[in-house]
């Protein structure tokens, strides 16, 4: 590598304290905004693992520009395995003391990582936190416990907001490959062994629905069932 190219490369000089896992499938149009929100974090002690779940759009072209520039961003692609198993691939690659997630159509506010680390340091007895979502619309999805009911997303368990100690995810063996509700199922298992806590503030995880979001699919399915 020549000196000119080396000067263009920007990387964090800090060791990875937090592993961020993004699982994506055909979300190329959202990735720049998503990844940029990580680069803008006030705390830069992170590594980013992007797991491509078999995309056939231009996801690679988008991600590769970041991989070439930042040594703390890694990319892996496999055939379509769905979200739970893709997250598990990310867990196997993660090296941070803490592990968290970001859906590829969502973003972080700039103090997201810093605020989560602050909470964990002040509450060392807690192993896993979730919540703190900033929603710009009222979204209702099928209730995990009773599929005849709808529940507001803000009251759901959103696995993308999990922020926990590494051993929580490793000892539990990651996520179960379920058709729906793998986040809630994981939290149920975690709560039996570890100290978990839902937080409401600060709301630094910005939830956005892509056109092919599972929440939209579930909403349409529910509306269709009601009309029949």
C-alpha cells in the first residue's frame, strides 16, 4: 500500500469494546444511512460485522466501500438463512466485550453506543438491556403470545436493541431459528439465567420500516385475515 492511499484510510485506534452486528438482505438503498450512523458515534470503540443474508441487489458494492476504508468493518455473505441464523453468524465473528445489533433499515443517534456503555458501567449487575426506541409512527404487529391480537411495536421485544455482555449470547447459543418472535424467545431464555432490563430512555435507536419490513408483512397479513 502506498503512502497516498494509506492517508485516506480512516480507522479507530481504540480496541473494539462493542461488536455491532448488522444483518441485511436486499437493503442496499438503506445501508449508507445505516452505516453512517455508526461512523458518527461519539464512542468509537466498536467493530462492525455486516452479515449479508444472500442479497441479490448491489449490497456488496455499497458495503465494500466501507470495508476498504475502515479496518474495523467486516463483511460476510452466505446463502439466505433468515435473520436468526444470520445473527448467529455475526455472534461467532464478534470479538467485543459487549454485543449489540442494528437492523439495516434503522439508524443510531450519535450517542447510542456511549449511552448504552454508560448504563452498563453504572449498573454492572445487569447483563442485557433492550429498548430505548425512537418511533416516528404508531406500528402494530402480531402479538407473540396471542397471534389473534395486535401489539404496538414500542411494547415488543426488539432484538435489534439488545445490548449485552458477550457471555450472554455465547452461553445461550444465540437465537433460535423461528418463523416469528425469536427476539422474545431469546429474552425469555436470557431472563432465566441473566439479569435483563428494559430501558425507555435515552431513545437513541431510531426505528424505520423498509418497504419489505416484517412488521409491514405481519400488518398486511392481519388486515387480510380481518377482511376474510
